[in-house]
C-alpha cells in the first residue's frame, strides 16, 4: 500500500459549552491546529503518484476561506467542535473530493491529536 500525507495549518477558536463551567475547555480558547490528510492506494497512477499533492489545493482554500481565524462554534453551528469532530469533518470533506483519502489527523497541540480512520 502506498501512502502520502499533506499537512495544513489553521488558527481558530472554539468553546465547549456543554462541559462543566470549571473545565478549561468550557472557556473560550483557541488552537493552532495542524490537519494531516493521508491518502492511500494499492497502485500508483500513470504519473507515479498516489495523487499529485497539488490536487489537494482545494482543501487549503477551504481551510483559509471558511475556517482560519474563525470561531468554529459559529462556523459549524454547535459547541461540540472537538478535534474528533474536526477529524471526521475533514475526512468526509476530503473523501468526497479525493477517493484515496484514508485518514485525517487533527492536532490541537504538538502533544495532542485526534484521528479519524474508518
């Protein structure tokens, strides 16, 4: 199996209102998120790629235009905008456009991340 990954960055805020008031994530806060998209294929295409990295440019545009420097609760219309939610959201978004998508990892900090891999 061939696998490639590409990393994207965004800065955004969120607030997990459903948590107890004394939980640190219940307060408004932000992260410098790192989104890592993995694509996989059994064989390479005619150009010798799983997929050309440039083909992932629409994801960069989506992140920059819709999510970067935004309050994610407002973007998604709810307060359960966790890294787990974002990993699944990005997976679904990518899978519709790039069938080779095999997983998405979203890091909130260099030491914490969530991954969606069906």
